[in-house]
C-alpha cells in the first residue's frame, strides 16, 4: 500500500486510508474563486478537472475499530467512472487488510454525510451492509435530507448506499454534537450540507479533527475558498470562522477527505493573516 499514514493521538491510533482517486471540475471545487487564483495551487486536466483522493479514516482504541467514512460508490458503471476519472487501484479494503482487519472487524462507522464519495461503500454490490457488525452514526438532519433530496442535492445522494442501512436498523441517528466514547466526539459542521458532521479526538493533550468537506483539501484553507457544491456557502463561511481559529489555537491535527497528497496537516496563518494548511509529517508506521 502506498497510502497508509498513521498518527497517535493519546490512546487513539489513527490511520488515514484511501479508497482511490477521482477528479471533479475545478471551478465547482473552488466556487467563486477565479481560476487564475486556484490554478496557482491546483493543476487541472484538459477537462478542467482537478485530482482528488478519497481518504477514509480508521480510529482504533481498546479493540474498537471505528471507520470515518467508507469510500467511493462503485455502482455507477463505466459512464460514472469516466465522468469522474475514477482510479480504483487502491481501496479501503486493501488498507484494512494491510492492518490485519476485514469488514467484520469494524465496530462503528461514522458518516460525516451521505454523499456518494463519502458513504459510497456503506453497502455491498449485493445490497448488504458492508460492515455487518457496525453501527452507522449519522446526523438526523443529514439522513432526512438524503431521503428527501431536491433538484440541487439529488445528484450527490445514491439511495442504495444508505437505504439498506436504514432498513437493517443499523443507523444510530443523532441530533447535534455527541460524545461517542471518552475523547471521541462528533461535531455538526453545517454548510456543505445542513447535516454534515466532523469528528474530533482529544486525548493526551492532543487534538485531531476530521473536518469532512468543510476543508476538502489543504488548498481550501483560505476562508473564501468554498466549494460550489456547498448547498449553504454562507453557512460554510460562518462554520469556518467559528472553528478554524479554535483549531489553529489548539494546534489540532487536521484530516481532509480529499487531499490527493497529504494525510495529516495543521492550520497556519499566512503573511497576510489568511488561513493556510501545512502538511504535518510527524507519523508512525502502521
């Protein structure tokens, strides 16, 4: 495996996995930021698509194996894979196997939200829960919005990736912030969707944040760099202004869901006071 990066946060062992690479339109990924600016940090292909990675996170403590996000939907066929330039050479299953784990070893799945590039492997090709012993944690608002999409959100939700989980009674539906176990909490991060949540670890004087699509890649750290995919971009801005200073002050390790090169980072301030995200290279072998 070329992508297995591990950090120790107190008593938690955190491993960044991958479920392959894909591409999305650069203009959509950077919203109102002009291409003349974002092209300085991201190179687009001939179709104006930029490279992204799918980065699920494995959190381990006391025999518990907690998976944050499951990976990219693989039910779209050749057309889907062509549109998004999907490369499935590496999968979340290969990453787990490299750690001596299989789907049956996952005890909890945290769904930051239910878009096809985050919750795509919740369910197998046969329609069964991929992680049969796990409870799937999701915000009530997110599940309701996924089940009742509108014209702008419908393309991002694939019912076959979450309806079988609901019918099997495996969802733990929560409302707002919640501590799942000491030191491990979920935190509402609205903006991309109304019900998106992040994951926060605090243990041993350290903090780690899985920011979900509030910070899709390191290049999106400046406050105005908000995706066109965000349903509520002004709310995204407010959420960023609320939490980025806090995570900066804490020196939190930040995990992004789609950075193609970096697993762990920290927020910094640039020379003009703009937020930046820099790779954090301190790591231990899996």
